[in-house]
C-alpha cells in the first residue's frame, strides 16, 4: 500500500505561508501574497489555536526566508 501524499500543491515564489496543526496527520497550510495580510492572518489564528500555528515565511523558490515572526511583531 502506498503512502498518501501530504502536500498536494507547489509553493509559489514570493508568497507567505504558515501551518495550522489540526491534530494527528492533519496540517492546513495557509498562504497570503501580501506581507501585512499574512502577518495579520497569522496573529488571528494564533489567538484561536495558540501553539498549534507555525509561521513558515516567504518562499523564495528553494527555501523559506523571513521565517522569524518575532521581529515582525515588534515592527507592527
């Protein structure tokens, strides 16, 4: 029996991403194209899900950059 693929999409270059862990083997990846809207959405989900939200950052085509959300909190 083959294993189900967990990621059913390709990350878009220049787009911000974060994950929400909804339980065992259940992650939701959310994307936003605008930096301010991405940070606002992330903070909103943190209020609801506390420690189950993980900021990934901006995808540059090969890795995540701007992956430290703490410095954005101070700037906002």
